[in-house]
């Protein structure tokens, strides 16, 4: 490999699996080198409970990726998600005093004013994402360079996270002997990997559905309108099966994966399935429809939450590109069908785009977030934003 080649590494540390993607940044092109996968331990309900155990999972995934890529990784871009992440709108007002032409420094300052908000205790700024600008009351300017006004307003979306949980994740990655280049909200990274700019511009939502998290972002006009967490995730579906069928959590997960469907009528619901029993007791039989009724109820609840978020930003009828699902929860049979029924728009699984030599075995929504994190790592190396909190604006200005 050329000495000028830089590595772009994405690390998706989840409650169930830890995934690592290593790519080579060659000029402005990104090429796949290797990937790694390891079972995750040390997590409890989406939070780090044992830093050493989580660090060992990270180290195992990175080592696996290094073995395939034939390189040594020193730093990575890390995904952040879960209930501790929240999004909010903010506005910054910059009064010039007299009409004059707007320049790039004015845009930066207006966005800085929008970011100057009082955060709650134990909250930190994760991302600052400009939406548009208003010039003397005229709204909707995405790139108002050389526009003339005396009053410039910046509309931004602020994503915050728990400082404690963020620091716990960063410290855990350090325990795995890795430096942290950047921490990125996971669905934002996934959107970077699988959504084209024109898709964001026409209106699209993306949800990263994991074992203990369901994170949502909504785009319109290429601007992020909303970033938030949904209080229903894959673990709830499995626990519902375990509770109603009186089986272990592991058996419930097997039933979900083997026979489950998020919408009745898509499978042979009248067929019988074997339900495991406690040791020493014979297996039982149940109608497949009983299993799918459980899954349908919880999946419907999930997308009703999503619909409420869409209504909150006025996008319930404007998702021309529909909703894209990534993460392990997206693999459940019928999940896209349920999304279409509740949200009244098209739904699909999100797959990574734009990485050269991307292997067919990774054409799967569970790898999209890790791929997006690697792509974000490459973006950092190409643009080198001077400060973390201004990265969103620098991306806007540099396009």
C-alpha cells in the first residue's frame, strides 16, 4: 500500500455485535480493505456496564478487520446512539446594523450564535447541523452567499448526548488501544452511506433499529429536520415473545428470527411451530399467527412513534423517498411492510453506496452504519474541519 494512502475506519459498537470497517482513502476515492465482527459483551440496556468487556469486544472486531485488511489501525470514527441522544431546533440572529453583502464568515458567526444555547446538566453538543438561513425575513436560503441584508438568521438542528455516557464510550475505545477521531450519531452516519443528496432533498427518513436503540433522522431539502431516539427497539419484540410464550430470551430470539413476521398475512400464519419448553418437558406447538400477532403489535407501536415524529416536523405527507431501515431490526420479515402500512410511504432497507470493492457479503443493512462511519472518517481527512462543533457548517460551505 502506498505510504500516502490514509486509512478510514468506522467502528459500530452495538449491544449485540461490534462491527468494524477499514477502507483506504486514495485521493478522493474510498476503497474497501477489510471488515471485522465480534459478539458484544459488557452492555446493559444500551449502556456500558463493563468497560473492559466492551473494550475486549472492540479489540476483537478491530483485530478481525486488521487481519483481512493487512494493516494496523490506530484510530477510528465511533458511532453514538440510544436514548441518551436528543435533537432540538435552534436559531441564531446576527444584526448587521445596515444592509450589506453576506459572506462565509457571517454564516459561520450566525450558526455559532445558534449553537450558543444553555444545555441541561450532563449534556454535550454532538452535532450542529445548519438547515437554512433567513435574510431580512426572507426564509429558505440554503447558501445565501453574496445576498444583501441587514438581519441574518441561521436555523440549525442541534444534536446533544449524555456527557457521562459519551465519555464512557470514548474511554472504552481508549482501553481497546484506539484513538477516537470523531463520534457520530449512528443514523446520521448510516444516511451518509446509503442516501444520495437528491434523496435527502426530496424528503426521506432513516431509522437505525438495533437491539437496545431505535434512532431516527428526517431530511427535507437536504437539511436535517429532526434527529431523535424512539422508545421501542428490537429487544422489546424478543421480550414480548419470551413473556407471552413462557420461553427463555434466547429461545424467543430464535423463534423471532426463524418464524417471525412483523405483519400478519405475509406468511403461512395457520401453520404450526414448535415452541421450546423448560428442561425435562416436551416441546409445545403453537400457531404461527400467535407469534406474529405479538410482533405485529410491537412493530406497529414502533412506527406509530415514527409517525408522531414526522407529524411534529410536518413531514407525514412529504416523504417522497419514503423511510429507509438499517440495523439488525431491519432484517425482521415484514418490517418494511409494516412501515408502509403505518406511515403511508415506501419503505426499504438501506445499503452502503460509494465504496470501491465493497464485498457482496456486506450488502446488508446491519453493515450500513459501520460503512457510514468509515465514510465519515474519510470526510474528516479530506476536509479537516478546524473545530468539532462546526463540522456541519463546514460541510455546507464546502459543497
